């Protein structure tokens, strides 16, 4: 295999068109964002002209992919990565009129309610979306009937027993990995709110192989993670995706940002004058 054959796979025909050097330069996490975006969008019905929020977009590779492949308008939103750098990347990709880089915290988004036709999140949602209140907050930004869809690293099933030995070294070095969950967990987590109707919650077949292939290519020095995935062989680790559609008639509580108060002094002790 030549260097230009990297990341070629029959399961991802759209992603195959993108240059491997650009994919590597756009890497902002532990997964090939184009593969995950292509897998996720296979379960969506994106149409030209839709407004899409790409939440936790990293270096905006997924945003550029969405704009190019589906002719949608994308708000590429991330907290950790520079919006100015992303603008240059977007400009060089020729989609400056359809992708808008935004620097924002996922818990403090600067958008109008009911603005987006779809919200997608590629390999970032577990870092902020496990909060029991978060779906109520996020759903207000998508139109009634619009979709919220996530894809990324996760678990094949929840780890209810002690952590398997082959995962302990990785979890010890990165305790944030406890935020990973299974597709079934996400289904329950969203379904119980009544805010969305779950259209899909599943695990990528042989996702661990794509996980391993990606890391061996872009981060061969990351031996702790590589060894964990190799030893696990898909028993616990994989890629998950979830698609929920906002129910049209569900009331969403406004987030509490302050509590009105009117201080009235009162005696502190019973024998105070």
C-alpha cells in the first residue's frame, strides 16, 4: 500500500476522494472524522440548503465534508480549536460561503432557538453530553422535527463489572474514558427525557478495526491505546451512533441562568431586637 492509499475503504466511498495528507492534517481526535461522518450521514436525510450545527468540530474536517457532500450550510463550532485557523482551512477547501467557524462552549451556544435543521456531533459528544440536563439545553437549537445525531468512540456494551485487565492501563492514564457509553446507554439516556424519538442507535460492525487502523497510521507511538484496542478485539470498544428526532409538541424548559432575588433583612437570632 502506498502513502496515497491510506484510509481507502469500500465502506466509505465519499471519504475515499479526500487526500490522506489532508485527512491527517485535519485530525483532531482519536478517530477518522470523515469515516464517522459518512457513517452517520448514511442514517440522515440531509438536503441542500439545510442549516447544520457541527458541534465539537475540531479542525472542521467534518464540517467541510458535510458542506461539500450534501450542499448544506454548516456552523463549525468548537471550544478547543481556533476559529481563525478553521476559517483558513475552510477557505482553502473552497467552502467559505457555506461553512462558518464558531468558537463556543457546547454548554453556552450563541444560536437562536429552532434555527438548525440538524445537529451533528462527531467523536466529541461524550465529553459534554452525558449530563442529564444537556439534551433539554441542546434540543432548543434544532427545529421541531429536526434531528440530533452523534457518532464516535464508545462501548459495545456497558462495563458493569470491574474494568477488564487489558483496559486498565489506558483508563488509568486517561480516566476521561469513563465518559464512553454504548448505543443502548445513549438510547435510554435520550429516550427517558421524552424530548426526542430515537430513530437509530447502533454500533459499527468491526468498528474496532477502523479504530485500530486509524491509530496505527496517525499515532503509532500511542502504544497504550493501540495495545488496548488490539487486545480487546471489539469485546468492549467500538464506534457508536445515535439519531434522535425532536418531538414537535414537547415543551423545553428555558435554562436557568440567574435567579431573581429581592433581599429583605431579617433578624438573625430569636432574641435579636
